[in-house]
C-alpha cells in the first residue's frame, strides 16, 4: 500500500510541474505580444496623431543674395619698415630716443662724434677760399691780356693762355665748393635721424660703440597706424571660385566693395574692417598657395607685426541663394544630409538636400529645398517623419539683433490648426 501511495504522489507532482511550466510559457507569449504591439504603436508615424503636436522652431526659406567668403590664415606685417644704419663712421656719443617710443620722420635717434667731421668742413672752407683767390687772379690776368690783345700789344697765344687759366680757376672753385658740401653732409650724418615715422624697436648698440657706414643696424622703425595682413589661399579653391564666376553661378564683387573682416588669435572680431589690396600673380611652389594681401587700420596699436590672424575675405556674390542654419541639417542612416520640413497637414517631411558653402552659422542648400519651405530648426527630440508638429518662429539666439522675420510670422498666422488626434 505504501508503494502505491508513493507512486500516486510522484505522478501528482509531475502533473503540477507540467501545468506550471505551461502557464509560464503562456505568460511569456502574452508579454511578448504586448511588447510587440507597444513597439508598433510607438514606431508607427500615423499613431502620432493620437498625441498632442510637438512644438518646433522653424524658419521660412527665402532666396536672397549671399556673399561668398573665404576664411584664410594670415600674418600681420607693418606697412613700412626701416632699418636705421649709420651713413658715416664714428663712435656713438648719445642715444637720444626712448626705446619703443613713437618717433616722427626727421627726429634725432643717435649722435656720433663730430670732431673729425667738423675739421673736414673747416678744411673744405679753406679750399673754397683759396680757389676763390685763384679765380680772382685769373680773371684779372685775363682782363689785362684782353686789353693788350685789343691793341695788338701781346700775342694771341698769351691771351688764350689767360682765358684757359680763368676757366681752370672757375672749375677749381666749383670742385672746392662741392667738397665743402660733401663735408657738411657728412657732418650732418653724425646725427642719425628717423627715416620714417613709426614705433622704434630696441637699440642694437650702446654709447661708446664704434660703428661703420652702412654697417650694423642701430634700431628698427615700423609704421603701424595701418598694417597689412598677408593670407594664404589654396590654388585649388581659387580655381573653383574662378570656374563658378565664369559659369555665371557666382558674380564678381565690384572693385573696392569686397568686405574684409579680421579675427584675432583668441577668436574675437577686430572692430575695424579692412580692404583687399591684391592677390599675387604666382603660386608658391612649396605650398601650392596664392598670397593675398589686405590692409587694416590700426589706430590703437592692437595689431602687431607677426601676429597670427584669420581673415574673412568676400570674393564673390551668389544671387537667389537658399540658406538655413547649420543646426537644421540632419544625417540619415547612409550619412546623407536631410532637412525636416513642415509639410501639408503640419506633419514632418524629410527632404534629402545637397549642401554648399558654410558662412558663419548658415549653410547654403544647393538643391532639395524651395522658396517658402518651412524648415525645422529646433525641437528634434520628440519628432520623426510623419509626426504632427506645432511650428513657432525661431530666431538665432547668438545673433546680435535677434528678431523674428516677418515672412515667418505671416506664414505661421496663415497655417491651419493641427487636427486633433482621432478626428
């Protein structure tokens, strides 16, 4: 009897375990079905109509003229640089200027020992006085021979000799005066003056140093009230720009109208605009780049020679261009650029686009958008293709004068209200 009872108990336990296993499997199946249904509901674009429309920031596309700019690296250089050198030999007696100060053209910078040059001037003056005396005697002699020759008292040869002597005396006087002028000029060169106006550098010599004519550099003067910015542009980029100009896709900027802006090494915008002077007619062999030069006013001395800068140069103009904020650009699974547009019924429509140049925080759209399209710029977290949205006009928060364009406000006012879910 005990064996029979144990067998019946084991069979009951087995049936109980089998029923529990079947129940667990059924619960798993039901749970999986529920999750699938929820996933389909969430992923279905049409199901979004059962939820309130998400608010998104939009801009209305309007074709307008866009300046094609290139931001190029460059270095600042002085408009005029003068290396101050002595023009005569001598010992430096005095440094007159303050190092690093601003001097005017003609200001005395150094003084050399004048003694030997003063003696040379005195000797030259004495030579002039002797030549004047010789000339006076030659003139008197020529006058006497002329009188005698008129009365046929002396020969013609003697008279010619007197005339020649007078001419030689005149030439000797001219030579003596020239030597005096040279001695005075050399004496003046003992005062070394500024050849241009500008800011001086450090002195390369001290008092007591012996310097030679056209020898060592005493100091350097740089004119910095106006400076140059020399930039480098790849020749490939320049060729693409010229092809676009030739094809008519871009328009040439009128001479003198190109806008040139400079950004300092810390990224800040230099407050004074400049102008583009010229582009070199040759390409550097080592880098394959073309040098462009711009000119900027420097009233406060902010720009210093050798300073690294970035220069934004306006090189062409594109008419009827379409631009959107760069944050409006999305990337699809393949990496292609997409832009979300508010379509009919105020639902999201993805548009594949071809992008062009970036200018600041705007990017040019070559194809994929049309005038009047309402582009979504902000609020991507809760939307997807086909989702209903409630558009509001967006303004750039980093713009100096953020305002809502009239075209966007008018377009929003004329938009029909989003249909409620299930209607």
